[in-house]
């Protein structure tokens, strides 16, 4: 098999065991390549997180590639068919942790930029890279801190392409032009512990909360809109009891999450949730965490440039979507930038034997290069 430039750099990045928040020299590898073609390199380390801001050019408009070098833990190594940090190619697929999410996209970005700059050394505007090692972790000292730094010095980007794996069945069939918001709750239902044979002397929190939980599960929060599916409510954890069959628990703990559209706000979801709990006379304490606000990039220059590039390189039409989890796009969109996510297939992300089609790597780099052509040539 002919080793393409994108594949070669992908292999180099995949060999780094960069489990969040460890970057393990991935950004150094990228920065070295970018510096050679004229990028100014700025390392931004916050606490234990390495971040890279690289920029070529001083003028607007600014096109930024964004992504992350960190990967999720591998899980049990014996479940993998090959070492997750010794990438292997088998049957046209590249195996390794981070192959889909999202080191191959990072490699494609670097190679696309090198090729574009070689053809257009005096291109319009600026090209930038915003790379973090904290996307798969708490996301506290990564992209959000870099954005705060850039905003403080009034350094803006006009367009941002995040290399998250957006494709579903074939390369470029889906691009994400927004993401749903994510609101989490940690709730403790209070009861009174007692013996199961004397229920009149106890208060069972599982029983008292059951009708409220049922209503929360059945509530239609909204119907979504042209860009967003309907808001969903999911309970992810329930814990109660001592492990004994003859003890009524004194409390119950629930964790749940809303993935919500732009049809509702986080405040409305909080109020409606507590109204249901109060109506069912549940004794509770609740703590809310907002992981991300919903964002949307309507059809415009960036979406059109990406659609055109995908069509030209793959021959396929692309579909806009806002499905999936959160991404660092949620920190970039509030600055006013148009944000889009476009990357390889997401079928095996965060899984054992994560892999990507080798045949998709060069075309992805070509799509990225053509997007640069469409916007900055």
C-alpha cells in the first residue's frame, strides 16, 4: 500500500499514548510541521493541559482548524486485536486509539495547510490551528481557556472547522453545523431508612419519586426544529439501598441529562423539572451542571465551501446535522465564528478496535485543502 503524507502523519500521531489530558508530544509534532510553512507557534498551557495556537498571517478573515490530541482510555488491552498505540493497517483499515476521534483529521489538516500554502504563499487572510489535549476530559483548561485568551486580546476567527468525526456511512455524508446543549443534574431524593416489615415507620424514596421519574421520562420537552431534533431526557445513574433486601433506603441518588435544542433554554428545563418534582411532593436536593449551550451555524460561506469541496472530491451530496454529543465547537461559536464539524466516519469512536478507512484519509485532506481554496485563495 502506498503511504500517503496524511497516513504517515496519522501513524506518527497515533503512536503517542495521549490519554486525556496528556498530549504526549502530538502538538509538538504538528507545530514543527506548521512552523516550517510560516506559522507562528504559541504554546498555551493551563494547569495540566497543553494547548496549541498556531497562526499564519495577521489579516482577516481568519480560518481556523480546531481539534484535540487527547484520546479516551483504551479499556482492557486484551480486548484489542492489536496494541491501541501501535497502529496497524488490516484489510484497508487503520486501527488504533484516536484513529477516528480524531488524529487522522489532525493529520489531514496539517497536510492540507502545507499543500495550500505551497500553492498560495500569499493567500488572503490567515490560517490558524487551535489544538487542545482536554476535549475528552473535563474541558476546563483546554479550548475554553484558549478562547478566553484570544478574546481578551480581541483576536477573532471568522470560520472554524472542527475535525470531529462527523461522517456516518461514507466520508462527508454528514457535516455538523451545530450541536445540542447539554444540561446535567445530580439529584438526591430524601427518605427515611427503616425495616421493610415496618414500612409505616419509614419513607421509601424510590416509591415517593417513582411517579415524578415516570413523568420526567414521558414529558415532551419540545418538538425540535428545522436544524435540531427534539430535546431528550435520559437517566444515566440510579443508586439507592444498602444491598440488603430487608432495609428501606434512606435516600436515592439520580444522575440525568438533557440534550436540548434551541427551542428551550436551560433555565426552562430546570424550572419544568422542579415543577414536576414539587407537584409529586418529592423531598429532594438538586445540583445542575451546564456542559454546553446549543449552537448553530446557518447556511453561509463556511457551509457552502464545505459542501462544494465534499461534492467535488467525493461526488456526494452532504447533509447538515446537529446530532451527537457535545464538542469544543460550543466554546468557539459564542465568539461569533461560523463553526462546522467535518471528519472521518464515527462508527467506532470510543470503542475497542477503533479504526478508520485508510482510503478516506487523502480525500479528507483534499476536502480540507479545497475548503481553504474556496475561502482564502
